[in-house]
């Protein structure tokens, strides 16, 4: 099915340091399923993506500042990783507030790699099952999450994966969960 996300709007929250493949592949997957995406950031202009947190990759045009966006405008949220990206997002009040408010709606969220750092700061992982890059797992446990080491973990619309090798499974599950819409917790 190539149209299971027709009419859905997906926010992608990222900034400089985002891992390119974790931004591009999920975005392509939801767009191929019919969704419209909007890249939100904490800065105007373009963001610098990276490969393996070290090598500069492409730049991506920001569609909108996250502080100017409302969770009501979107059906789902994607949080790509890269170590620098979520580290910058988790110290920005507008990004953290957007994530916290988004979780309050029950709408689905996809997060990969280091992306859960922003979830920890937003205090939305307590009592949830989740996975991440290994160095983020202690932070997740300390924030009250149950951490699993699996390719994809789904908990009431929260889809998480560990790293780029998990992207095929992550993208498929993100499309499925985003199509289901709001999840009760």
C-alpha cells in the first residue's frame, strides 16, 4: 500500500548534527506512503546533517521553527538521531515543550538512535518500553523507561530503534503506527 498515510502531516524535529540517513530514510518512507512532511528546527535556514557524527553530509532546508509550530497541525512526529542533534534539541525549551505536548496528544512518535535524549528531557519515557543507541540507555533507565535491546520497540504508538542498521524495520513500523493514528496509553 502506497497511500496509507494520505492526508497525514508528519513533523520531523531536527537541527545541526542530525544523522543524515536517520533523517532521510524515515522521511522518504512516510512520504512514499502519502504523508506530507515538515522539517522543524530550533534555527532558521538550513541544518547540517552528518554521517557517523563525524563527516559533514548534506544540508536540509528548515520549513519552520519549532517554536512557531503547534502539535495540533501534525498527525505524527519523527525524531532522528545523531549524537549532536538531540543534545542541542534537549536544551532548547521550545523543542522540549513541543515534544512534551506532542506526547500528551497520544499521536504516534518515531525515534531512533540518540533521539530519545529529547524524550528524556521532556519527561515522557517513564513507564514506557523503548530502545536506543547503547550510550543513551542509562539515561532512559534513570528516567523511568524499560530499555530493550531490539531492532524495533513499539509502546502505545512510540516506535524506537537503536541505530542505522535498524532503519528498514524502523521505517516499516513507523508507517504502520502512523497509519493507526492516536494511541491510548
